[in-house]
């Protein structure tokens, strides 16, 4: 960068930062505790962001009804108390304040994020129940059928609302059919040994036209899939997936040449991004020990794939 030139921030990235800033400072904004520059930053972003305007409006309404829900005057400053209770639906009884649990040495952010120490068999994070979903996350919840990925990302709703549309666009059928995409997802998940993704996408694969024996072969860590998948194009794709998901460094030229022989450049880009996105999800789901649903396990048992 030349001397004297001022660095600029991408409008997209800058808008995302302003969004996170507004969500994080909504409560002190309403308390009148922000400095004038910070208040102007929230005002400027809220004027162009419908989600943040809705959040501020919801908080404002909550300030009106919260004293009656608690049966008397609000004993905590709004900055400490309101966001702490946003997880509950309107009308749900709020638990009484417990001042003795508050550590004056911790910031409000740390207090809201604090969790009990992890036991030997406790997953790293809890799954947010539907009834406690934050305002910005509720659109992604589907009751008992809510994905554990959504329920875990709901701890950080500003990331949830950018991650899920991206994942949905990459994983959903497009000009590339659902069967082909599920071959990539299932094989990638097997190479990464992600139990959640292998189990969940075994069911999706069955519903997308992948046979039970194909699922069984693709879900195995080894190379036994080659006998179960006779189609030349699919075999070339799966060799590419094995190299991308299971290797390091450049992919061998012959593997790339085989892929190009059967798929256009746009398809190769989309399928490679699908593989890479699945790797990301595999590591996320495995690290956080996300559980497969009872319905998924029952379906696989019925198919003889449990």
C-alpha cells in the first residue's frame, strides 16, 4: 500500500462487521451507555439492516413487558439482563435473578457465554433448544427436526445466518443431480471418518437414488467402493474425491485428467467446492460430537445399514 493512502474495507465484509457490532452492542445502545461514535455506528447500520432493526424493536418491546414478567421492577441493568433472557419465547416465565452468581471480574459477554466445566463424556457444546433459539436464529429452526448443525451454530446467530445459506447452496441439487452430490458428500465424510455426516447422508443418499450396497461401500474407509460403482464418470469423480479429501498437496495429474474427461469445468469447480465444504462440516461435526437423530438410526437399521 502506498504511503498516504487509507486502507478500505470491503462493503460486504464491513457490513458483516457492523452487523456483529450492532448485535453485540444492542443492549448498551438501548441503555444509552454507548459513546456517541458507537451510537452513530449502530444507527447507521440499523438504517440499512432489517434484521438489526427488528432486533432493536424486539428489545425495546421487551423492556416494556419485562418488569411485569418478573413480577416487579427490573432489578438488573438492561445491559446485563435483557440479552441474557432473549432465548425464551414471549410469555415464558423468566427465572429470578441470581446476583450471587455474578462475578464482577467477568465481562457481560463472558458471563453470557459461560458454561459448566466439561465432564469426560460431555460434548464440547450444547444444542440450543427450539424454545431458546435467539431471535436471529429462529428462522432456521424446525422444531424436533432441527439439524444439530443449526442448533449448535445458534450459539452464534450472526454466523448461523451466513453459514447455512452458503452450505445450502453448495449441498443442494443444482445442474448437478442429487445422486452425484450425495456420492461426493458420503465419500468425503467416510474419508474424514465423520460419524454424524456418514450416518445422516447415508439416509439422504438412499433417498437420492444411491443403492444400499453402494452406500455400504462408499461409507467404508477403504477403497472397496470401486467394485460397487461401475459407472466410469462416477468412478473418476470418486477418485478425485479420495484425492482431495484424503490427501495433501496437489492432486495427481492422472486423477485430474480423468475428472476432466467426464465433467465440464463448471461442474468440476462445483464438485470440488462441495468436497471441500463437506470436509469443513466433517471436522466441525466430529469436533463438536454432533449426534445423529433417532430417526436416522432407525432408517439405517431398517435398510440393514446400521
